[in-house]
């Protein structure tokens, strides 16, 4: 019976290992997304309940008295640093992987038990580092998060241009009608949203000139996008202009909603003063989905993120006899297929996303100003508004650049 039980256990473990290997081989990107998502959840949990634990670590608490907010930021940054190192190490390891015959291709797709152990050890080790290292990482994270936002914008521009080109290439009337309907719908949504922003963030009886300026600029940009895109000398279309207009309106909303809750021009402050657990969960889920989509989309892009094409074999192997050799030849040709995306860039995006998530959960600050609210404060507001303006600038540049530099290809 014991022998039978051992055989059953061994067979079950082998089956589970085979299934896991097959899943990871086909869904490595989703598995990395899962690791990243777990890291965000861990950061959030330690942010909420980890302060009393960190106070017991003398190399963290030191001789000074720190507030709860300071310990919250420490927990977030330390988990973020461990996650950043995990993906940064893989980004370095995967430099130069061009085809599936490279041994590192299997490292990217398999070995999930070892990867999980490494990830856990890195997270734990970060809590034994001195505070000065974490402070330096907090400063660097601001720049890394900015790069991640820039990549987000480039991905969106690439997506909108690709969407428009895909429908135009169909060269059928119904698709042109669909382009027009979607474009009009997006513009209506953008201006309706902007109108709501006037109601929410420009309450009567208060001088809210800054908020009015942000909202008016958003509407002016939407008009400018359409005028430039439809200019006869510009190879543009109304669909990308309308989608970017909606995105800019959304960024304006997120920026204004990030204003401090005690700011009189934030019309949502009276509805969000008391933050409940459900509100925090909803905000965290939105953050997770946004970051994961951006990272997954970046690693899957077939335009500016694709690795260099793998060179074909210089010569063919001499003809050999035997079925075994033929099978080996077919297997070798199969393994020499080029990879479908850049592994290095994929991991680099997750590394930058780790920095971005740390800034979201810490309110873009390295001091003790953290609160129970996620991504709230003047720094968050200006980061969002700056991202909106950078988005507008890059979109306009994608339209006018072919006129200025006709020999270059843009998007």
C-alpha cells in the first residue's frame, strides 16, 4: 500500500509539473503579470498593517521617532525594490535573446518554482537594507515612474494609429462609417466629461482658476487635435485624435481628483473624506489593472518593441540518413524560430512598473505625508497633468514629424 501511495504521489507530482510547464510555456507573460500583481497586493497589505512590525526592526526605526506614514512608505518602497530587482535581473539576463534555440528562452518560460523562491527572498532581503538605500531608491523611483508613464503614452499612440490603419485597410464603406461613428462618440464623450469636470472641480463661491485652466486647456487640445489631424498636408485621421482627446480628459480628471481632500476646489472631497475598505479595494484594483495592461501591452508590441530578427542559419547541415536524424533536424529548425517579443524590454517594463506602483501607493513622496488615500496630493496632481500635456505633445509630433523629417517612419 505504501508503495502504491508513493507511486500515486509521484505520478500526481509529475502530472502537476507537466501541466504547470505547459501552461507557463504558453502563458509566461500572464505568469509574470501574476507575480507583479501579487507584489502590489503585498505592498498594499504591508502599507496598511505593516507599520507596527517595521517599528520592531531597529535598523529601520533607528533612534528617531517616525510617523505611521513614514513606515507605510518604507514598506511600499522595500517591496517595490525587491520586485524591481527581480525583473531588472531578468532583463539583464535576457539581453540578446533572438530565437528559441537560445537556452535563456527556457529560463524565461520555465523554472517557476525557482523564480518564486528568488522573488520571495529578494522581497525579504529588502527589509534588512539600511534606510539610506531605500531613500535613494525612492528618489530614483520618481524618474523610473516617469519613464513608465512615457511608455504608457507611446503604447496608446501606437494602439490608436494601428486601430485606425486596420479599419482603413479593409477599404469598405461600413468600416469608414464605423470610424466616423466611433470618432464622433469619443469626441462627445470627451466634451461631456470636460463639462462634468467644471461641475465637480469648479464649485460656485470659490476661486478655482487653476482647475478651470486645466479643464479649458483639455478642451482646447481636443479641438487642436481634430484641426491638425484633418489638415490636408497631414496624414492624420479623426479616430486617433478623438481617442487621445478622451484619454487627455481622463488624465485631467485623475489629476483634479488627486488634489488634497481639504482643497475647496476639489468638489469630490465631501464624498471621499471617509475612506472605507471598499473604496481602497476599488482604487487598488483600478491601479493593478492599469499597470498590468500597460506592461503586458508593452511586452507584446510588434512595432517598436520587437527584438531584432533572428538571422537564418548560414548553411544547411549535410544530408544524413535515418529517421532519427530527420526528426532531430526538424526539432532543431523548430527551436530556431525567432522569439515573438523582446524579453529584455518586457522585463524592463515590469521593473519600471514596480517603481510606478510604489509612487502610486506612496503618493509620489518620500516623506511621512502618506495617508489612507491612494495617489492623492499635489505631486500626484501635477504628475497627471504633466502626463496629459506630454501625451498631447507626442500625438501632435506623430502628426507633424513626417512633414519635418520625411525620411523617417513614425508609428
